[in-house]
C-alpha cells in the first residue's frame, strides 16, 4: 500500500513539473500567448512519463520523403535570330488572306530575314474569307490599304473558310451553286481590280490539297473560281497544288522540304501548313516574286508578251528574256494523267521557270486581253485531273 502511495506521488510530481510553465502562464499571465502558441505549433509536444506508462500524447510523425526533382537535360541555346536592319526604302510585301496567309507571312519573313531591301507585312486575318464580308470585308480592306499606299507588292491566299452560304441582298445563296460562283467571283475580281488598278503587282496563291476528300473538292472549285477572276483581272496566279501531293497525285502530310528532306508539311487538321510546309511555299513564291522584286528596295513590272510566237505578233526575244515559253497554243492542254485531283484545281502550264522551279503560269494583263483565256476549255472525259509535267 505504501509503495503504491509513493508511486502515485512521484507520478503526480512529474505531471505537475511538466505542466508547471503552462499553469504559471495561465494563473499569473507570464509570457507571450501568441509567441507560445507559435512555438507550440512549430514544436511537437514532449511525451511525459505518464504518457509513456499509460499511453496517449501526440505521436511524432515520420518526416515526409524528400522530393526528388529530375534535372532537365542540358542543351545549347538556339542561335539568335539575325536582326537585319531593313532599308528605309525597302520593298513592302503585304500578305493578305486567312490563317494560311498568317503562316505564309511568317515563312516569308524567315526567307527574307537577311535581305535588308524587302520587309514582309503580315495582313492575314484568321477565319476570314470572301463568303462573309459581315465578319471581315476584304474588298473594303484592300481598297483602304491601297488608298494609304501601305504596300508595294501584294500576295493573297484565302479560301479555306469560304465553303459556306453567302448572304446577298437579304437572300441566302448555297455554296458552290452557279449564283454563288458568280457572287464569289465578283468579290475576288473587286479585290484584284483594287490592287491592279493602283499599278501594284498581285500574286494570288492557290490552295494546297486537303486531307478530307469532300473539302478538297470544294476548295479546289473555289480555287478555280479565284484563278479565273485573277487572270481576268490581269494579276498572277500561283498554283501550288502539285507541290503538296505524293507520287500518285494524292494528299500527303509529308514530303520533301526545301532541303530535300522528308518532313511533315501539313498540320494534323489536314488543312494548314506546318512551318516546314510554309517555308516550302515561301520558296516557290519567292521565284514568282522575282518578276517584280529585284532587290535594292525597288519593284518593277515585267510584262511578258503572251502572243509571242503567234501570228498576232509580239517579240519572241522579249518573251524568252522574261522566262516565258512559246504559248502559241494557249488553249491546248497537256495530255491528262490518271490521278485524283479535281479538275477545278488544275494548273496552267504556260510558263517555264528559268531557275528550274516549276511555278504556275504567271499571266499578265496582255494575256487577259487575249479574250479567250480558258474559254471553251472543258475537262477531258477520260480523267478528272490534269497534271503539269514536272520541270
């Protein structure tokens, strides 16, 4: 009995000794409450003899495992982009159109980055086109840009958003019907007229093939309408369709880049170009631009005589000097090959490029005056596609 009493007294003394500071603070107000609470929050509670004998008290948690951060793989920084100072009188190359134009402008900027005599002006507007002037009016925009003299050479690529109903005079006109074609062609012609009327060169770039067959057929028809309006207005049309197909003439997401390496040229949506694809397009366009841009910040309109070598006259040496082949049989088409490209997207093989780059025909105003351009030409009954011979 005495042993138990002594043990109880010892335990009581230990418990009171453990809690004496807390009791003193509570009874006499010693110490700083906030400071003690913060220290209590920061330090774990010490276990007493009572806790060890009878259990209880806060159990100290094991420290969390250390977080191992995997170091990033070291790599050299990319080379800085050359900052070439453009000349004050640099030729201003404006790129108009939809999202394709945005990608093309970026590629042209890369292509001419070291040329101080040409500056690329990105005028692309995503989701725009000629079908919805209520969203964005290209005819009004280009007229405004012409009045401001904001560019020297114009490039246009547009159409991927135009397969839709057109609203005209309060009526809805279904896409790619005869009435729709006439309205669309008139809008394209107004754009061409605004640029051509200001004596500024215009290169209209056709659309590449699309992954979806239905969309490809529709956009090929739209590209064909554009081509006819562009030729009639005396501007140039650059057909790029065959530059983005495989050996069978079908859509291909990959192909040779400007260095001959097989790379991805199209984005996953099957519509837009990758950076490599846009660079390839910029290269072909640069060959066409040589007709007008000669470096040194100047532009010149090189007009070829489309009637050279015909009974209608014209100087054959002028035509040869400008890089144009004999186009004595304007209406004649090459023998069609079996392929899948819609007829509406066929290219016009009237010009041979002296640099070995098979660009589409660069037709000037003299060809528009011929009056028979593409008139009466119908698709061969044996094929739905025409392929220009490789240069």
